[in-house]
C-alpha cells in the first residue's frame, strides 16, 4: 500500500540506531505514524522537528502496519522561530496538544487547515495577532473533536444577555443572575471567548484557563494530563504581557 500527503510533524521518537518514528498530522489522513529510516542523519534531523511542514510518502504491505515514511521538507517553521521564544512555545504547545488528543488515522481536514494557518501566522512575526488566533484554535480543537463550548445562551434561562459563567460539566454558558446559587462551582466566562471585549493578556489567559479545563476533561486520554508545553506557553504569555 502507498499514499502521498502533506503533513505537520507532531513528534519524533528514536527507533533503533539510525531510524525514528515520525508522528504527523496529515491533511487527508489525520494523525498518522511511520518509520523513517535514517531519520537521525545529518540531512534529515534539522527538518524532522515539531511544526515542520513535510511532504510524505507512506508505504506498507498492510494498512494496519506502522509502515515507512519518506519525508521531504516544505517549510521548517521551528528554524524560523529560534529568535522568538514565545512563538516557539506556541508552536510546541500546538504540536504537543495534537500529539496528545488526536485519534489515530481519523481525518480532520478543517482542523488541519486551521492548524497550518496558525503555524504560518506564528512564523510571520505578527505578535499582536497570533495569541488570539491561538485561543480560537483551542476552541476549534474542542469543536472539531465533538466537545465545543455552547456560549450563545444561558443554560438555565435561555437568554443571551448577562452571561458571566460556564458550567465546568456541560460547557454551556450561565447568566450571572441564574448562577447565584452555584457561582463558586462555575468557571468565569471571559467576553473574549464569545468574540467580545478586549483581547488583552489577562483576558486571553482567563479564556485559555476555560478551554484548558475542557481539553483536559474531554480530550486528553485517561491517565494523561495536558502537555507541559502548553503550561510553558501560558507562563511566557503571563510574563511577557
């Protein structure tokens, strides 16, 4: 069996003396792994890095086998971000989250396109634009995998005004009035999550605390936790403002 596809490198693990197992998010086949012979070579090691866009050819005798990848670089994003620790942290958070939560071999073309665009934005040095785009990407990740937040109306009253909380169980919005008996048990709803208000650092961090709760609760496999790369990104965002 053989197929060709474009993919984003998510993770690379040594295998034997000279090979690596490449985990990639492909445009048409979702998250897919394959063995790359000679992957630790001087030619291949620089571009077999998380975030790199690669052209892949996968071959195996049977579809259920690990198979082998032939990989060629298209865009080495990590190399272009070496002078920007914050953007590099965002790239690491994106790839680590995808490597943690994406099911094997399930196509997600919409999420792939959104991820590819976000990684290109990181490399464009638009520091004022990409933090909000990263938040929207986490929201899209929840939507794509079937656990999107429902923030349009209050879960109790059905009204769309005065929304101030999110249920940590259902992901639905709750108005301030309706939340009075349970406010201590609810998550705050930053306006930026609904596309409103200022998207300053404090608002973004508050919104990412909400999306992080649901990614951890709904998407991360049992026995695992959010990847440390995401915590590093939030720490850097908080420090740099």
